[in-house]
C-alpha cells in the first residue's frame, strides 16, 4: 500500500503533593501507602532530571516500573535529510548512517501506519544504531490549540507515537508537540491565554501517558515564521512549568535559536537541567560549522549544563521535495546532502569534544 503523504508544513515537595485540603491530623499521620507513592514520584522526577542531564547507563524504579535512560552524548541524523515519508523500506539508509559514524537515528513518523516498529528495530540492531528520538510531525489537523477535532487528533497521534516508541526502544518524543507547524497568526492576548490553557491541558494528558510508558516528551520552540505560539526558551520553560510533569523537557534547535534568541549559549544555560534534546543545524539549514553560528559558545554552554543527550543534525535539501516545500528550501544550500551529514558530524564531534580523531 502506498503510504499516505503528510499534508503539512512539518517540519514538588511532599506538602504540595499531599495538597492544601488535607487536615492537620492526616498530615500528622499520613497513610503509609500514600507516603510511598509520594516518595516514588519524587525519586522518579529527581532521577529523570539527573539522568537525562548526565546520561549514565543505568536502570531505576519509577512509579510505573524500570526506566532505562541515556548514555554519554550521542550524535544522530534526522531522516528528513534523505526521505519522506519514512517507511520500512527507508531502513536501507541505516547502513550508510552507521558507516558515516552516527550513533542514533531520529525518525519523523508522519503517520504511524507507515512503519512496523519491530521491523525498524531489527534493522537498527543489525547496523548497531539506536532510535534516539521520534519526531512529531504536526500538520494542520494535529493542533493542541486548534478546533476540538484538531486537538483530539493531535493528542491521539502523539499517544500512538509513544506506543510505537516502546518496541523501538526510543526514549524521547521531540518537536513542536503543541501546535501545527506553519500556524503563525497574531491573536489577541485573551485568545492566546485560552490557547495556552488548552495546550497545558493536553500536554498534561500526554505527559502522564509518557510517564506511564517511561518516555520523555521534549518540546521545541520554533521561529516566528513557523509558529506564533512558542518561539523562545523562556516561553518553553514556562510551558514546562505549567504542565508540571517530570517527563516534559526542552528541545532546543540552533536554527530556530539563531532567529529568536539574542544569545544561544545563554538560552542553553537557562534551560539547564530541563534540556532533553538538541538539534545542531547550520544557520541556513546547511552544514553545522559552515555558517556564522557561535559554536564554541554553544559547546561551552552544553558542557556547563552537563548535557549528555543526543545531538542531532536536522537539515533539509531540495532532494526531498515535499520537505523542501514545507521548510521553504528553494535553493541548493550545500553541494550534496551527504556533505551535510559527513562534514557536519565531523565538525560536531570535534567541537563538542567527543571526537576520537
């Protein structure tokens, strides 16, 4: 069956948990089972924060079972550079990704029906790769601040992605998980406030499910031309705070930050322990390092916050026409897309201090 094309411009403390309504007697003699639950949740949150920052290979008990978290910093490639949509047949790319030296693959799943997770996982294992992240492709019909139907469609879609992440052994759902990409319209403050409440409500539901499945959701601010909703690290941090889930982290992208942040390194430092995923892209969506971004400062900032998660090259070229149109790629930015992957990876390994060369 021919895959359906994605129609989009896709691209607390114990007292607080116990609650203010508890009587003094209940607080003086709390139920032991409740205390164990509180302790487990607190430990889950603390360990999730620590391990997503420091990337030690270990497992630990969460309120819902064992969680396996991270490794040291890994370098990944987003498959949009080479194909759209990603299907079972796209796993033929894995051999080349491994040969180039990538550790992980970031897979944009435009429709859950496009892949069989067991097939993709088998091919990842065969080539010594890991699925480091699944990218949410938020088209017009997937919008947590849209119509009631669009909100439900978007939520259902991302829950299905989290289900697929299990057999893929993928730790993180990433991207603009709050709204349709390309929706960029000025709205009155009161309307924006209502949209914010809607997104908070749905992300609470999504992140509760992610906690249950022991996965992370990493929220990405986009530039002003792709969304009017969350453009900066400060806005994203406010959303994370309002949702209040240990499963919700930040996903920062150098391309978007180059437009929206006055100082990329400062934004990374501000994100701190909340930084769960990182896209390393050239200022023009080309090769990281062949641009004007101040990469030395970014490297120092990532080291300062103890970031040990995935660093992923996300770039687009005119070779994949559906994505080129969605990302407004109208010209050939680099001689070849292979060059973006190979030279970009070499530069990032050298600059971020993880190269053996």
